[in-house]
C-alpha cells in the first residue's frame, strides 16, 4: 500500500458512518401473541452497506430503510409470529450490528385457537391428496412467498376483500374424518359470501400470481412490498393477471368455491416474509 492509498484508506474509515449495537435505539414491543406480528424500527445515518436483517423465531428477513432527512434513515423490520410459534422468551437479533449483534427478547404468549370439524365431499377430499402436479404447485407457491420487494406499495389500513360472514378463523385446528390433522392450522380467514360477488384488493400492490391451483382453486396473490403478501382463494373468476398493479379496493375477482371449498367463500391470507399471520389482527394493526 502506498502512502497515498493508505491515507485514502484512513479517510474512508473516518468518513464511513458506523454504528455499534450499543448506540442503536430500537423501538419494539416486549410481548406478542401467536398469530400476531412484531415491528422493529430504528434510525441510522446513511451506512456503507445498506443491508440490515432481523432474525426472529428461526427466520431471517430484510429490514427496509426510508430516508427521513438528508443524513438520516428510518428502518422498519417486520416479523411474523405464527399460530405455531414457540411460546415464552424468544431472542431476536438485528444484524449486522456490532459483535455480537444487537439483540433482545420478546415474550410470545399462547393463543388458544378453536378446533373445527370439517365435512368434505369425496371429490374435494381427493384434492387434498398429493401428486406430481401438486408438488409443482407447492414449489411455485413457496417460491412466490420468498418475494421481497423493497418498494412499499400499500397505504393506510388494509381492508376486508368482501364483507361476508366469518366462517373460519386463522389458526383453527381441523378434524377431518374424526382425526385431528397433524401439523395443520388454518392459515387464513374464511369469509362466506354469495357465489359471483366481486372481491377486492385489500390494499395497493402488484399481482404476483393469478392462476388455478388444486387445493387453493383460483387464487390471486398480491405483493404489497416489504415482505407483505395477501392472497385470495377459491375465486370463481379472476379479473387481474400476473404483473398488474392494483389499488386498494379494486375488484380482482369473483367469489366462488373452486379448489377445496364446500361452500362459496374467500379464504383471505396475510403473509409476512412467507409466514401466515392472523388477517384480523393485521386488518386492525397493519403499519401505515
Ligand atoms: Zn380457509
């Protein structure tokens, strides 16, 4: 290294803002219930490497920065607390921040989810069996859930896709043919509505997928950005296609009973970084 490059190297070290875990002021709640989500937020100066992750409950997800002044960024990290999340004290980490990374504890409280007995026709039950086509569908859905768009496409509170009657809650366990389905919990909210009624985008976003799946039926998936995805299953018709931009309240399809559904309803799901949370909790608490 020449004297000049060495001086330049020292200058870079001096000029690049750094933050140690000790100086980070994180706003985060200390407890959450199964089915909810948590938000962590904090400010930093512009950083050399504008990449920060939030690690919680075994998953790692990106945090996203918003400039709030010429030399200040506000970061927001979201994490799902699914129905089957481990309860008790759980550690989170914000990295890369210091060594060890900035960390803390969130207490996860148990939520008692109802158990529902389900009756399905043989024809619908057959759709639950796996097959090659279904494996491909599962792979595709998993891939879509990995979508992380830095642009925030939603504004204000999310809305219900149809008014409808709540027929099944998030987190419900199910008994089918007298047997409790192992490792299963209902990953969305079922809203019963008349066949053919319009259903609406819960908030602004981009259509990730609008196609027919074996179990889900005609399903529309919307990417709202920053790891938030909403989905709408069992549609009788879909009026959007992959890549379309939609606004909050825009019609995206019609209510139906395609896929595994015994009556016309919308299965409405909200996923945070690929993990389903309680849509009712999200509707009342979604960050603006
Ligand atoms: Zn459902």
